[in-house]
């Protein structure tokens, strides 16, 4: 019941993306299953030690530190919501420290790899589309999910920019260079 209320809160008040909402719901359903398996009837009766036991179980299952952190964040945010709503007196996850994640080196493509990738699309309609996608992503650094959500109205070919709406519905105006602009014009106007 409270998890459904939390989902509505994420959508209506936090304006969270579909991916964020789905991740929170999946994490909380998994946590709720664990809580029930421990004989706890109500999610509002969970203690700090129950959450620690859950995190230890995740570690025992071989879950990555980033997964454990994400689930802890979901639980912490959920109980913060319950505290705000007056359903619990304290957040049992508040004092639990997140596991430290080792920073990974960022992997990127070399110039030769980028050039090779850009030569892959052919002159078919799909190839022209793929070239436009690759050029736009390379020129702007936008995420694949942002590209998927993009509408034709978000492109301003004359001024050379794209409006990109990311998480929390925040819009960014990103300039695009000539190669990306030409590839987009080929796709939008000629294909």
C-alpha cells in the first residue's frame, strides 16, 4: 500500500523518469519480499538491523556494490517519504553507510574507432538514419534514452542546436556542429 503511494509521489511530485520509478519499485518489491521472509508483517515495522541484514544478504548473493548502493538509496528514499507522511517515527536507513565503490576508468573510443563507426552506415534510409543518430550522439554526448525521447520539434536546424530533456524534465540546449547538422538534414529532409 505505502509502496504504491510512494510510486505516485515519485511520478507526481518528484517528476521522476519512468526508468527511475521502475528501478525504485523493483528495488522496494525485492526488499519487501525479504522483509516478509523475516516474518515482519508491516513495512513500517522494519528496523535498522533488518535493513543491514538485507544488505548483507545482497552481498552474500554476490550483488555488486553499485547494486547494493542503489537498493539502499531506494530504501532510504522510501522511508524518508514515509517519515514525511507521518507513517514512521524515524528513517531506519538514515544512518547506514553506503559501500564504497571503486572508481572505474572511463572507457572511450579512439579516433580510429569513431571514424570506423561513422563509416558503417550505408546510403539506405536506415543507414542515413543511423548516421544521423551516430553524429548527433557524438556531437552532443546525449544519452541513448534522451535520444529515444527526442521529438522533431526539439531540433533547430537553422540555429544549430537540439533541446534535450533529461531526468526530472530538465531541458538543456546543446549546440550541434556541421557534421551532425548535415547528417540530421539528410535524414529529416531527404530520407
